[in-house]
């Protein structure tokens, strides 16, 4: 299953105070400005984050699953963002080039080889659960299920084949990312990542 997920992922996938004098004091940037005869000092303090998740309220399996999700998210989401860029790049080329069927096939094959050479080693280190999460996150970023992506690039026969393999391991490539349902916690982590607060949560746990 790990190799199956690995192969699929690889193949388809101006300062505000410009006139202020500045100094450093115990790691904080200190600025000042003159207001009449007064000197007003200003210090920008680091943000403090409060997280709603409380391990004392999450019990047993629920807490272990959340703990594992945070860990796996940090491992996989950067790759989902890279996958989005790569897929958009391939789509742009395919949509704006007058390829014949053979030229299209050749481009996709070369693109697959490039991705495999670039991402094989790091993706091989992922666990099966991380691979599944990565597929969900790619779905979220691209707006298409894994099944749709394979069908678009490789055709319905290939999509059906990979769907059959996924079924054997209890997965469903047709199932879309559900930010309001099954993937609600994952979506909250995505939003935290975009706001720059995810690392605070991660290091508070690990």
C-alpha cells in the first residue's frame, strides 16, 4: 500500500516607521519617535496564541488521533503545496500547447519522470497514513479528487485501476476532501498554517 500511494503521488501529482532609530534589546526591536519634547518608545511583542484543543478534555483515542494528525500534517502539507504548483504548471502547458496525442503523452511521461526523480526519496519515508493525508490535502489544494486527477492525465482505465487498488486497502480515491465534515480538523490546521500559527501549536505538542 505504501508503494502504491508513493507511486501515485509522484506520478500525478517599506517599514511602518521609516524615520525611527532602531536598536536591539533582549531580542526585541525597539523603536522610538519624537512627539514634541517627548520621546515615545515602542516595542513590538511576539504574538501569543491560545489553542482551543485541550488534551485534558480529549481522552484516549481522540487525543492520540489529533496528536498524530498534527504530526502528519506538518510532514505532508508542504508537499501538497508543491503538488499544487506542479499540477497547475502541467495544466497550463497542456492547455496552452497544441500537442498532438503523442506529444501530449510524451510530455506527461517526461513530467512524471521529473517528479519521480525529485520526490521519490522524501516520499518513500512517509507512512501509509501520511500518504493518505497527503492525497486529501492535494485534493483540497487542487479542487479535484485523486480519481479525477488520474482520469484527467491518464484516462478512465488508469483511474479505475488505481481506484481498485485503493479499495483493497480501505481507501476511496473518489471521496472528496470534506472541510466541513470528516476533514474539519485538518481544515483548521490548514487555516492555522496560512495564518502562521501552526508551528506554535506543533511545538507546544512536540
